[in-house]
C-alpha cells in the first residue's frame, strides 16, 4: 500500500521505504527522495562498528522479509515529520528546504499508527500489541515511555484540543478516551461498533470524535462517549468496511474511503445536531490506497492504477449553498498538476506498494474456537472407539 500526505507547501508520497517529498515553494517544483532503509542501515553500521566492527544483522520483521513504512504523520505546524517502519524504528525529520533526519530510534513492537501532540513536544506511537509509547521531540535520543495499553491491536490514535485527551481505537471494536498525560485515568469508552475500528478523526467545532469501522458504520461521538449519530455506508446491498475517514475544517467535509474499494464518499456535518449528510460519491477505476485534504481544502486521492495514480478534486459551494466535489482541470498550468503528472509518470516508484500485505486480513479478529464443543466431540469420539464390541454367540453342535 502507498501513502499520500499533504504539508503546508507540498506533497509527500510513500511507497516501500522511500519518501518522495515534493516542495512547491515559490512556484518551484523540487523532489527529494529519502530512503529510510539507507538511513537505518547507515545508523546500524555506525553503531555496530563502534561496538565490535562486525557487520549488522538484518532486523526486518515483516513476514515476507521486506521492510516497509507502516505509519507517518506531520506535526500540526508541519515542522516535523515522523515515520515508523517494519524494522521497528521511529524516524523523526525536521522539514524545510532540505529535510533533516533528527533521530532514528528503536521501538519495541511494530507500529500501526502514530501522531504528534498538539504542543509538538511528543510523538505517540501505537503498536500491534495494543500499547502506546511516548517519544520526546525535544530530546531526540530519549527512548520511549509506556503511556497506555489495550488488550488488542491498536488501529488509530489522536489527541484532542490542547492535549486534554488521547483517543485510541482497537481491533476489539473499542474506542478509549484517556486523560493526557496521566492516561491511567480513563475518561470513558465509546462502545457501539460491532467490528474493528479502523479510523478516527477529531472536529473542534462542534467538539466531536468521528469513527469508522469494519462494520461499515460511521459514528459521531461527544467527548463523553455518547453516540450523537450513526451512518451506515454501503454500495447497493454491499456493506463497505471503512478504511479511513478524514475531516477538513476548511471545507467542513468528511471524506471516507473503504478497504479494497474504488469508492469514496463525502459527508457534511450539521453543527447543532451532529448529523452526517451523505452528499456525493466518487467512483474510481481501482482500489484506493490513500486520501487526504491539503491546506487549501483540495482533496487528493491515491489509487492503484498505473498512469492515473493520483487525482485531485476541488470542494466548492454552489449557488444553493451545497458543496460539490469536482476533479480539477488537468489542462491548467498549476503547480498541483505538475505534481500529479510527475507521479503519474513514475509507476516504478509505486511497484513496491503493489506487493504490500492486505490490511483487511490483518484487521479482522481471529475467531475464538468453541473449546467446550470441541471437547465434547472429542470425548464422544473416544467413547465410541473404546466401547467394547458385542460378544459373538458360540455355535454348539448337537446330535
């Protein structure tokens, strides 16, 4: 799977272990490719040579032996960018004209999601074992500190305004709202989804948390865990498991993409009643890898399609006040169109993303076997095998 994120003045596209950073400063178009695998190996070489002079051992943990970027996030001011990979490393970059690697730190388990605190002092890393570790931005060599833990894999994490709460979602259908930084104080749970909770987003006005799940539902919650509204996503009679939701405060739109689906849906949120209104669908030609809004409120899509990998849409209000999402005119000589052309001509960059594992399989809970029924069946089988056979009647000759 490939990833697409927008910064204040550019676009970052991720495939495999490579970050393709496109800067749009002053109308110029500059691309910087950063391979974190090279950063990891160079750091590992330096450390190993200092210790014993021996060559480093490979520490990639993916099943197919391929290192990949698993999660990434810009800080709220776009000054920093954090990345976690399959080799259990956290990379912190300082963004600018030329990106600078600030730190490369080990993490204990594979990361699933990460986020920055609003004050940008810490990076919060959620992992497959259900734990969240806090890593300092100001002290880039400091190790992670355990912040909180769930009993199952974490699938998303965010912090609320002024870092009052940290919100975590897991594979066991639960959303937990904890105080920050004293996260042992659990504020509340949000319990309504019937499948894994894949995505969270936060809206400040009105202050609500919106969640998407594998059960195909989108739920709007208040900060106390009460359900304000629920919407079920479908295409005809087929339920669509939610992959990612994102709220854009500029256009006041909620975008929703789905696992292994070429469909994207858009919703508006009624401020007083917190009701979601489905306003539009967009049908693409291939499953959607990722999506995001930029600072102008433009919507970017990344799909698994050679030659037409990235698309961009404008969100505009009509004369009636409704919002309409339309694809931008590709003929215009804009900087964004130059970025799109650059990536759409570089399918080689996305080749590694084609072989990435299917997340929908990993998200699904393993079914717990009915041990008692299995025990009874095995007991019955043993009884039948050990049951003595009826003795044969001996024939006696007479006469």
